[in-house]
C-alpha cells in the first residue's frame, strides 16, 4: 500500500506538468506551423502570381503605347521594334501562365483570385485578333486604347487578393496596389499623348479622357493609404 501511495504521489506530481508541457509544445508547434504556412503562401503569391502579373501589365502597357503610335502614323516606330515588343508581351504571358498554373498557387490563393487568373488568361487569347486589327487599321486609337486597357484592368484585379493575416503585410500590399493603379493612369496618359503626337492631332474624345485621367492621377497622389 505504501509503495502504491508513493507511486500515486509521483503520478500526481508529474502528470499535470507533463500534460501542460505537451499542450504548450502543441500550441507552439501549431503557431509556428501557421506562421510558416502564412509566410509560404505570401511568398508563393508574390513569386508565382504578383510578379508574373506585373510583367504582363508592363508588357501590355508598352505594346498599347506602341500600337497607338503606330495607328497615329509615327514613322519612328519601326516594324522591328514593334514586333520585338509583341514578342516580349508573348514571353511575359507564357511565363504568367506557367507560373500561375503551378499546383502551389492553388494553396496560396482564394477561389476568386484563381477565377481572375483564368479570366485574364482566356481574355488574352483575343490579343492576336487585336494585333491584326491594329495592323489592318480596322480599329482607331480610341478602340485600341479601350481593348488594351480592358486586358490590363483584368490583370490589375488579380492583385486584390492578399493572402496574409498580417495587418502590416496587408497594408503594404494595398499601398503597392494603389501605386500600381497610379502607374497605369500615367501609362494611359502616355499612350494617349504618344498616339496624338504621332497623328499630330488630339481628338476631342482624347482630350476629355486626358482631363479625366489627370483628375484621377491627382486624387491618387492626395489619397493616403488606410492604416
């Protein structure tokens, strides 16, 4: 009986701390794993979604500007340079499709973002038809501007998913989104002005659009990101 009593006391003394230790270890492990998973998802989103998308946007912006210049009869835009930019756009699009088609992206993005990725990829299948229309001059500058911008707007929507519970990371990402949209506003202004200079004529519709873009750009520079 005395032996049993000693064992019981030892059991009572040791088991609760051991249980507490195991619980603490489990909590720490779960927290660490959760943090690692969040960081991994954020890294995957940046490397396989955000950067390839940004490359597509930049390439489309350059091709849009050159297309409007070409439609404005700018002799300084050689065919070789124009075709080289289209090749660069195709390269960026292929890299985007390869990166976003990775299985890792599925675990790093939400359903809405995956739908946006699919929508952009499918929409850009119509890029060849737009290029043919530019070459044949069956579209004017305003139409080409709208169609290229529609592609870019689809790409910009992909940034809206921020896979992080970190408030600072979310805030920083939102700031980058705002800067990206401001860059697009400037790129639209640049494309419009380039096309108008090439044609030596600014249409009333283009003038109105420039005024609207200037107003949008001003609002972007005066709006502070939310904390």
